[in-house]
């Protein structure tokens, strides 16, 4: 029914990176990137996309590579997670979570793709206008206000 290739994700090799933190490296402190960024090492701190740059209008991508480990949050237009994160992801655009990725934190996104065998331990929050409009009309005690949609059984199935 579903076919998945045995090859690993190609996303980290299809982008051009302005910044790379290599495997075996450790960095402590917040990190601001201009252009796409690849984290293959260990970073303790937050990752921020530089917003003042005119090139950032389309947004940059923060990639946590297969050997990458982030202890902090990501604030970027787009995010691709292949490694591990102990923190939240805040993306105005697309978030890709590949097989083998582990996220212990919440994810805020406009578009998301969670591949099989990825692990997310946190809440998902969609930034699309129709989702925000539905949340705005919900009351505090309402399941929708708590970002929960009930699953109901369909008759005949």
C-alpha cells in the first residue's frame, strides 16, 4: 500500500548552507543564522533566523542533521529535523520531520510533514488562517480551544 525508500533523507544534501556546525562540534549559546543552516553537532541554546536581512523575506531553513542534537528552541521560517531536539520548533512555514528524528517539545508550523518512524513528544499548533479562525471562536472549556479535535466513529465503518 505505502512505499518508502530505504535511502535516508536527501533534504540535508539538497540545500546550500551558509552555516554548518559539523559533527563532533559542541556549541553553547544562542545561534543566529543568515541563510540555510545545518547542525550536525551538539548545540545548547536557541537557533534564530536573522530577520533584518532582505534575503530572509522568503525564509531560511534550519536543518538538524542525522548526527545533530539541539538542546533549545528553533525560531526559523522552515525547519527540517533528521536528528534530535530537546526543545520546541517555531516555524512560520514548513516543518519536515524525517524517520529516526526525535523531538521532545512543541511544534508550531504552517505546513508539516511527519514521516513514519519519527517521534514527536509534544503539541502541534497550526498557524494557518482557517485554523486560527476556528481557535478564535472557541471557548476556554471547548476542546478546540485546547487544540484537541475529537475522533468520532462514522456509522457503517
